[in-house]
């Protein structure tokens, strides 16, 4: 069995093992080398975040459509750019990884710029701190939105299913890592932030200050932020003390599960779209 066959056959199980194994490891690491002091919210915040994570996992597994199934469908029918032209294997790998990274970047960008999508996505940003528990703190309906936006792009490009599965494994690892409250050596962070999304890089995105919130949209690779000028490494306040979350709702409200689930239907204070550097 080739690697491409193995990853397609066992990628889902590998993703689950990687996610929960790394989740446990990073929880311990956050206690050993935290980047920031532990925030308000306490145990209730963790319960809320992990319940939302469980709901999202159940909903994701219940939906019969995924990026991978869309890619397999396109490959079987010869639909999409990469399924229509003969390219070198390395070119297919590079294009699939870059295109999939763009799907994440573009979807995330739309979630911030389209008001109805922002109402769903702000559940993630309403967390008043950032750690591994924040990783899958999303409104369950955001999964549907991401599929609606991403599936047509997956099919149009004709992304390689096995390479796409590799990306999903990277996504599981890097998104946990980027949300974690751990301190990296300064030199390591300086180099890594141009290759993958690091905790310090993603923390900028969770700032309450909108010019910082509207930056660093990438999930795994920062390349599209660099290309489109949304890459930001410096913050107005020190990383250790910068205010995270959104001003329109703070603790203890942001730890109320039912409130978060209905929050897309609530008219919170509107973000100032005219904010600039």
C-alpha cells in the first residue's frame, strides 16, 4: 500500500489521534511554560469551550459532505483544474497545499467582512483569552458556512485527495499549536512565524483592537497573509497583557453556553468598520 492510499484509508483515525494526543500534551505544556497569565473565566470558560468543541465534532461527523469527499468526487469524475491537466507530482502537491491554505484564508476573511458571517464567527472571538480550549470554540453553524464557501473551491481546483488529507492533519496540529498559551524562544518564533502560524502570530488576530483582529487570517501557513498584506507581527500592547476577545461582550457572559449559541441573533455593539492603523 502506497502512502497516498494509506493516508486516504487511515487519515481520519490519524487525525483524531493527533488532535486529542496533541491537545493533552499542549494542556500540560501551557501549565509549564505559559506565555500569558491565566485569565478570567475559570472552569466555566473551559466547560463552555469544550462543550462547543464536542457539539462541533458531532455536527461535523453527522454532515455527509466534507472537503475530502468533495475532492474524491471531483477526482473520480475528472472535474477541476488539477484533474484536467497533466502536472508533475510535486506541482500537484504544492498547488493543492497552497490552494487549500487559500480556502482557509479566504473563508476566514469573509467571516470577518460579511456581517451575517461575522455574527457566527464572533463566537470564536468572544473568548476573552486564548489557549488550546479556544481551538474549536465555534458556533456549530459555522461548519456549514465553511463547507458552502470551501467545497466549490475544492472542486474547481480539483485538489488531490491524499494531499488534502495531509493538509487536514497539518491543520489539526497547527491550529491547536497556534491557539495554545505557550512561550516559544524568541528566535524560534521569529523563524517559525514565516513558515507556520505560531501562537504569538495568531494571538494578534484575537486582539480587541480591530486593526489587529483583521489580520493573520491563515490557519496553517501565513503565506496568503504575507501576499495580501494582512500579515502582522507587532502589537499595540505587549503580548503578555494585551486585551483579547471583543469589547461588546466580556466575562462572565462569554462563558454562558446558551448565550453564545443564540448570540448570532442578538444585536451586539457593532464593530467600527472605519478603524485604521
